């Protein structure tokens, strides 16, 4: 389809890649941004309109969705100092966006980027907030249609959250859960954005879907470390970390985060997610409906990511 695509969270890691994917598809975009200027490529683009504000700004949300054919909701948070902050960003933000669509009488299709963590909302405040965001969308069921995509762990050029993993491997170490039994699915950010762009062009039936790189059994952290080490030309030793030890470290980080006001990615809830045995995608409906073929397998994706890190001196 053509038309106007509105995007929240466009300046984040995934958002910056999505802007490029949508532009390559020839789509006009309207982006919700907190401040100006944004990025040189965005500020100078003729097919991109900017709306200054955030998810707590009703006026900005109204301007964002008014006349838009699709809104892609990426905005959210993966770390916070308080549980309420997760819900404010990841659940209330969805409610406010849906309210703006209703208030504008807009015939706007909604595409929500969720997380595979929503499969197990009891594990963490983050997981619970992502599930709550999905529930808001399902309950509202916008008349123009809706799609929620549960993404697994996303990596790729520009990602700061997985950078620590590659740094430890570069130095020859790979901390992994002591039992070593967990497996998870992955997807390169370019492939995720290709899926999102395909959903915009060819919307599937309304529903909640999963997507990954097509590896049916996912990966163990030890397998991931071995591939990263191969790409880096390093030997790596895995270090089994007991859950109790990691929980203690996470508790200290949470205390520090509350004291400084700077949220940390590692929390007690995140530890429970890390030690959860199964984060493997099993729902293949979306890939089948879109005839989606991932561009990146694990080795190629890690090589692409590591090369970018090295070029930009992050690694």
C-alpha cells in the first residue's frame, strides 16, 4: 500500500533502521520526536514530517495519527528504575495512542511492536507491561485493523544493549546461566524492519504474531558466544553464573539505579528472563503469510553487527 505511515519511537535503535526501510519502500512518514533537530538524514528528508511531542502529549498524538493510514508503535522502554515506569511507557502509551486515533476519528491501522517476553508476563515488570500493551490493543481492536508483532532478542548495527555481550566475547569470556539449558530466538534488526514494512504493505489478519530468523530451535548463549568468537577471531571460555549470584548483582544495580535515577538493564526481573529456559519462537504464521525469508543467519548477522561496531570504534 502507499499512503502515510506514522511512527513512534523512530529515533531509537530499531526506529532508525525502520525509517530507512520505509523510505526504501517509497512511503511517506510522519514521526513523533521529542525534540529537534533529530538526525541529519531525517531532518533533510522531504518525505518525512516531524511532530514534536511524546506519548503523554495528547495534541502531539492527535497530529501524529490524523490522516495517517498506518501507525507503527515502536516507542517503549526496556529498562526503568520503577515498575510503574514500565507500565507508563509500554502499556499506558498504547492506551493513549489508541485514544488519539479514536479522538481524531482516524481510519488508521495499528502495528504494535511487542516482545516475546509478553509470553511470560509473570517473570518481570517489563514482560508484564508488554503483555498489558498487547491486551490494550486486542481489547480496542481498531476498526481499520491491527497487528502486534512479538519480536525476540533484536541485534544489529547501532544496538547498545547487546554490545556488552560482544565486548565480553572479544576479551575471551562469555558469562552464561550455570545450567546452560536455556534457548532463545534472535532476529537481525534489518530483517525485523523488513517484516514490519511487509506488514504495512500486505496486512495479515488481525492478531498477535511472532517472528524470528527462521532457526526453529533457537540458540543457546554458548552457541551465540562461539559464533561471535569465530567472527572476532578469538577463543572464548564460557563461565557458568548461578542465578542466585546474578540476582544479587542485579539487586545492587537496582539500588544504584534508584539512587542515581539512571536505570540499569540488569534487574531481578531481567535475571528471571535470562534464566527462563525457553524463549524460542514457535508461531510461524506471519512468516508464512508474508512469504518472509530472513536475509541474515546468525553468523552473517553477527559479522554484520561486529563489523559495524569495529568501524565505529564501539568494539
